[in-house]
């Protein structure tokens, strides 16, 4: 389990995750039409607590599946709500031709094409689905022109039958 609060990027105020949703109650309420969102929240982790739980030894000996191994760094109360498809641990591939063309001594590419919807956005979508499920939500939506929606649909679909 992670130890975090939400922090407003505008006023800096911290909020308990269970008490806010999407925006800072103070700054988000001041939003005007046709203006960018105010009061977006970011995760502020208690890094001292993370440092105690998330060590090289703990990571190496973890039996957790996929990116749930990084639980202390994920903004979820538990890993129970993560969709079953997410793995998140993808291979590094040697990119010899590109390495030579760029005249680099070494080059690897992270191969996220092996993710369930072939997108790195599966990780964020899995977190969004898990956070929604933690809040008891049964519907989730996104604005997307492409792979974010595919990733969200891919991560949400198997969660529906587990609800
Ligand atoms: Zn604020």
C-alpha cells in the first residue's frame, strides 16, 4: 500500500484522496468556462515511508504480479482493484540498426507493444480503472483520439466481470 496525498498544483494544499475527486475543491471551483482547468491534483508521496517499504531487496523478492511490484509508488489503497490484464513489465530490446545509425555505444528500446493493447497507456489506464473501482465506480470514460481510449477500454473490460 502506498502512502500519499493529493496536492493541488495551483495552491499547493494537500488533500486526503478519499475526500477529493479530480480537482482541488478550492481552485477547481473557481474554474471559468473556456479556461484551462484549475486545481489539478498530483500525487504527493511520503517518500520517507516509501523508502522504508520500497527497497532493492523488497523489489527483488516481491511475489507481486507485474507493476504491482511498485505498489509503494502507485496511488492506490491496495493492488486488489488492478485489472487482471495489466502486467506492465515489458522487455528491453537491443536496437542494433538504430544504435549504429545514431552512433551510440548502446541502445535499447522498451517494447510496450507486448502490453495488452500495445500501448504504454495501459499502465495509466490500469491505475485509472483501479482508482475508479476503489471508489465504487462502475462506469469510466475518457477523452481520446486514439490509443488512450483503446487502453482504457482494454483495461476496463475485464474489470467489469470482476465487479
Ligand atoms: Zn488548490
